[in-house]
C-alpha cells in the first residue's frame, strides 16, 4: 500500500522561508497526483491553501506557494509569521477515485 | 455564503450503526463531487469516501470499505454517510468536503463520532 510521506515536524524563524514536502513511499509525485495542501490549527476544520499543485485558494496570501520539487510536491512559506504555526497536510489523488493524505507536518515558528 | 454543516455524530457502542449528514448551502450542490474525511483524536486527516456529483460513482478507503456507505440527495442538498459495524478505531471527527477539482474547496466544521461501550 502506497504511503504519502511528510516531515513530522519543522521549525522556521519569523520572517524566514520553509519548504514542506509531500512524497510517496514508492515512486515520484507529479502533477498527475493533483497535490493539494491544507492548514489546520487545533480544534478547527482544515483550511485549503493550494489546489492542483500550485493554485492558491481564494484569500490565501501569496507567501504560500505550491510546486513540484524533484520527486515530491512542495509547499513553500516565505516570510513566516507567528500565526503560520499549524499542522500542514497534503493529499494526493491516486486514481480510481482514491485519495490519500500524508501524515501531516507540525510547523513551529520560533 | 458557502457552507457545509455536518450532523449526526454521537456516542455509539461497538458494532452499532450511525448515520451522518452534511447539509450544503450557498452553491449548486449537484455540480460537485463530495467527500468525507475523518480525523481521530490527536491524529492526522484520513480520506474516507467520495461520491460523484450525480451520486452514481462511489469510492472508499480500504479501512471502511464494506462497512460505510456514502450517498447524496441532490434534491435536498444533502450528503450522507451510513456507518455500520463501528469499531473503536472509527472514533473521529468526520468532515464533509466539496471537491473543487484538484482539492477540497469547502469544509464543514465536523461532527464527532465516539465508539465506546
């Protein structure tokens, strides 16, 4: 069974840049997996950040960007702010109607 | 405004059943595929199921296949999830989400299902 991999945790300084990745236990992520990204704070529903690799959801600031880096999907946050401290999840479309979430990355801003 | 509101969660004994609902408003419900996503306490998000816009095509995660049934009523703008043979590991907040093509564009606030004797 294919596993979607994310860094369990990451740390960034205020104002800094961080890139979170989303990979596969076997194989490479491409745009054909339609990677999307979500931000979640405790007790809240997820917030959609990025659709289809690199399309920002409405209202999402342009310091959030999505891309394919090497064999993984990536979410880059530039100019990190304190309220970016959240859990971040990617999800990949595996075909045949099936989607799989990564395990999530806990981002600390300090 | 765009809104999804889940209901139907609660405490249920192992092996029993529950029916979850998601009421949609503010958009043309019948134009979108819809998903259920769940999150166990302290854990990550898990995709559960999807139904096509017309309700004819359905897919499930292996962890719920054969026990959960997704359905929709486009005349009532309602998405449903029938959950049977519940197990302790099904304890989670269940979210409905709209498929915007390449991602989930709208999320509900979630409904908590607790499986416990």
